[in-house]
C-alpha cells in the first residue's frame, strides 16, 4: 500500500506511469484469481485502493493547475 504523501510528491508523468503499472498488476492478479493461483485477496484490494488514490491525486493536480 502506498501512502498518499508519497504519491503527492510525484509529478503528473510519474503518476501516469504508476497508474499504468498498477493497472497491469490488477490485470495479472485477475488472471491469477481466475486460474486459482491467487497471491492473496488482500493484494487485490490494496492495488484497487492504490489506483483510486493515484487517480484522485492526479485529478487534484489537474484542477489546481487549471486554476493557476
């Protein structure tokens, strides 16, 4: 699980890359679950929450850039 303060310190480009990596991991975890090779249900939940965190902070950065 990534802390919000660590995510806020990154640039928009870094957040985009992080989001892409998290989505790939989520995809792979879905395949593992479908084939019965689950790593653990908690990791699926953590990845989903990290994706939400990144998307929220990315939206905040976009809004604050538009106001400036």
